[in-house]
C-alpha cells in the first residue's frame, strides 16, 4: 500500500507553562495542509526500512516510522514489513512531518493487517510516539491541549484560501525552541480568537516561540513581515519553527529572499 502523510500548520500556539513532568502545557489549533511525504508499506519476510528524498541524518531505529512499526508489532504481533519513506516535508520546520509519518504507519498497518483498532486506541498509541502524533491519525482540524496529545473538535475552515509556506533552510530543534520559550500572557484563548474573522487574527493569535526564535534568526521575522505587506490576511511561524506561512485570499507570488529557501504555494 502507498500512503501520503501530510503536513500541518499551527493556528496559534500558546505555551502556557512548564509541567512537573518536564513537558509543557500548550494550546494550539493544528490544521492539515496539502504537502505530503510518500510512505509505502508491504508485507515481507524480514523487516526493512528504506528512506529517500530529503536526507534524515539519524539511526534507522530512531526513525518515527520504525518506532511506529515496533509499537504495533509488539502490541498486536503482526508480521514483518518493508517500508519505504520518501521524505518531502522539510524537517525542523514545525510542520509535523515525522509525527505524520508515524501516525500513518499506525493507520497503514491497521488497514494492511485488518487489525480493526478503534480510533481512540490509535490516537493513544500515536501519542506514545510524540506529542502531536495523535493529531495525524485523522488530520481534521483539532484543538490540541495538554502536551499536544489531548484533541478536541474545533470549527475552522480555510477552504479556498491560498497558503504561501516558506522554509528558509534553518533547522530549529524542539529542545532548542522550548529552552527559552516566552510563555503566553494574553487573556484570550486560541478558541476565542479563531472564533473571530480571519482578518482579526493578526496581532491576537500568537505563537509563543516567535519572540525568541525570531531574535535568533531575524530572517524569519523579515519573511513574516514581507508576507503581511504583500497582502497576507494572517502570517505566523508554524510550530516551533522555522517555517513561516501566510494565508491569502488570492494566489500570491513567491517572495524574493536573500537566503536559500524552499517555497510552496498551496490551495487549502
């Protein structure tokens, strides 16, 4: 079987506090976008994993796809498989590509071996692999709270809008981002702000990582400001960075930037 794990953006990301378990309490809306990896899973006599596309510089067993397979194999005693991941979603970009890959391994194995795992159990299994993995089991817009694993329905519809997504070839690690995060001090929740019209989000819908990440990488602030001056109805950094996105009513032009980057024009 062939699956297409998709990326997400964060519409607001409030980091509220550090918890006693060393995780952070967050509040964010995760929204899927049409940017995909490609994942092939086939039954095999021996387990093997192949990765092409963007280079992932890590041990195979530390790859979230492999961890997802090991988790399901231990839980349900499934046979071995051959997996091929073609990586196209940039890493260290705040787009959740690795988490999406892991969740789609769970979905794929469930279908391939007719395991009939309930939705809630798949989400619980995915949450063991990473804080935002559970979101990608279904990938419809969700409000994520707790450390990102508690999901609830939220009504957000950007259908027909245009998204300019820019990854400036800057890898921001999650640990690096959380080390100096600026806790959210506003009075409105993500839900309250998203209930306003899209044109009212800017200046109210915050990403708690922007202040410190922008101070370290000023190019990111420049990209966000360029998007707003070009007519974006809303622009922000996704996740803990470093990708910047702008939501436009009409299809925008790509930006000319002084550094190497990858730009994606997507229709939502």
